């Protein structure tokens, strides 16, 4: 009996192979954390790309030049310039412009001339919301003069996570971006 108790105590106190069991418990969790860092980094990269595209689109839409407008600056001219810039930026970032959609809810903006609501431009058959000319909001300090007109570009882009064994596995999130720029003809 004494001998059996000594073998049992040696068995309980033996720590050989404990590292393998600990690694088997920790490695899947560490792999899941690394995978999460990668996929959230990808989402952040897409956010940066579409934000830059919206900013460049608004900047291009604010320019008074349109090659096909015969010298007239119309809403179609602003929208055409903005859409071309957004599509160019998305393609440069290796994102598909056809996957972009109007933001939900649609942005509300008011016309510079009569104060009515300005819908998203339908002149270009894209999924980007271009609104021009719109009233830009005053800054919190009230430094902006009233009657300041600008261009707004808004869009949202889908992103699908792949994080196995989590609640966000294979779920699509919508990353939204928008930008407003003062028109250059003022």
C-alpha cells in the first residue's frame, strides 16, 4: 500500500508534458487574436481608402471645370467630376466601385439658392451620393459666413469578416465615408 501511495504521489507531482497541454490551450486563442487583428486591419484600410476617395471626389466636384459642359457649370458637371475622382481612387485602392452604395439613411443637404432639399445626383449612373451645390454648415465658432456653398460626396462599402468561432464570422459590415468641400468659384 505504501508503495502504491508513493507511485501515486510521483504521478501527481510529475510535470512532464505540461507545456504541451498549455500550448494546446493557448495557441488556438492566440491564432484567433492574430486573425482578428488582420481582419480589423483590412477593414481599417478599406475605411481609409473610401474616406480618401470621398474627399478627392468632393474636391474634384468643387472645381468649376467640365470639359463637356460648354463653359456652363451645372450640377451634372460637379457630379461628373466627383464620380470620376471617386471611381479612380477606388480602383487605385483595388476596390470595386460597383460594390459601393448610397449611404443609409441618405444624407440631407439644402440648396444654396433656395434652401430646398438637394437629392443625390442621378446624372451619373453610380452608387455614390453627390450633392451640389449645397449649403455648408457653420463652424461651431460661427466663423463661416452664411451662403457658403459646397459639394458633398457620400458612399458606403461592404466588408465581410472571416473570424471562425465568433459571432461576426462571415457577416457583412458597411463602412461609410462622406466629405464636404467648399466650391472654388466663390
